[in-house]
C-alpha cells in the first residue's frame, strides 16, 4: 500500500476558492504560497513594523480561503502591502455564537481559515480563544503560526528578569478594583507584564507604586517596533512621578514590573506619613507637598510624590461622592 504524503491531504488554493494561484509579494518578488490543510490557522502579525511578519505567515494568509480579522481595515493594510488578495471576514469581541458556528462549518467543509488580531499574536488579550475552543471541541485542526508579541517584545527590552514572568493583560479601569488586583499580583515571584491604555497610565503607575512598593524596578515600553519606539526604565515611584508630570503618552503601551529588591522596605502606609502629606496637600500643590514632606522625613522624594498622588486622588474622589 502506498502511504499518502502529508502534502496530498492539502487543498490546492486554486480549487479552494477559485481565486487562482495564491501568491504574495516580498522584496519586490512574487512567491507562490504553499497549499494549506483544512483547519484554523492562528497567525501572528506585526505589532507595528510590517517587516516583522514571517514568510510562513505571509504564505498562510495568501493560501487561506479567508482571513478572519479583528478589524478588516487594519488587516487589509497588511495584506495589501504584501500583495495578498485573500477575502477578509470580520471576527471580533462582538461576534456571536452564530458567527463561530459558520466559521466551524466552513472548516468542516474543507476550508482553511486564518485567524489574526489587529497586531501581534491572536488570543493574547484578544477574543479569538472562543473560536479556537470551538474548533478544538469540533475535532478540527488548530495550527499556530508564531511571530510578534507585544508582551514578549516589551519583556526582552525592559532589562528585567525573564526567567519567570506573569502576563496580566489589562488591569481593571477603576482605581479600587485595580488596587485590589495589584494586591493579588504582589505575591507573584516573577516579572509582571501588563497592557494599559495611555490615558490611564499615570494613575495606574501611582497605584502600582503604592500597592507594590515604589522601589520596584519597572519599564514603560511605548510604540514598540514603530518609528517613535521608547522604553523608559526606572522604579515605580519615579515612573509614576514622571508620567504624572508629563501627562499620558501617545500610542500603545506595555508596562513591565520587576520583583521588589530584597533589601527594599515594603510600601509606605505609615499613618503619620499620610497625615504629614495630607496636611501639606491642604496648603500646597502635590509636587510642593511631596518635596516638603520628603525634606522633613528624609524619604525619597519620588516615593513621597507617588504616595501624595494616591492621597490627592482619594480626596478628589471623596469630594465628588
């Protein structure tokens, strides 16, 4: 008996869609994509720089019967850049069970579908896991096509330990819930990787400095792989003070937080310190109050400033209640 090769089970792109040979263009040269086996192909795409896409990803996107995209406008830019004409289908957090059922039915009919997010690796802070779960439950093949990830890119650029890390994604938007979650994360013996919306970054860093301790080393990575990529490193208290002064940054943000130094004291919640700061805030700006209390106590100015930010916000919230 002649054993069938793996390639013999793959569908020809010609027969799969009637679009003709599946091709993509790279470095000004056209390449024909390899046929794909039926199934769901989870494809990582660039997080900013279009040159970061892999040849395997391009071949998969070109050969698929359809590309399931979080935002078809974003993905269309990538496909057009590489001369790929595969049809796009919207699949995002608002896609219901009916959409997933239709996609599963297409795969059962022998199609190869490529799943992408707006940027990076699908399923990382992305709704694609429901479709992957559905495909697995239906006994269908799920093939990962690895590539860029904002979380991993920020981790390796932060200069913090990478032997153990925990990806948290987005923290809660409200300060109380965010602080509660940070309190749970404090016990994790590894580097923390978080996503954050730019407009919430100053408040999040102030909460993190207060809950986790201002001496924890940290980094804020912004616009990774893009033209204005920046990585600002320091400790939580210093970064909280910097962004409180400069205001929210622009662009995509990843925050990386290391473990507390072994000789570092815990976060300062001393009632006397809080009373000193509160009294100073009644007469001075946050910056001036922090400077006065730091001079009085001998504590680091940035740590007192981070605490003053928290107390000032609490006072504002109480006044609005």
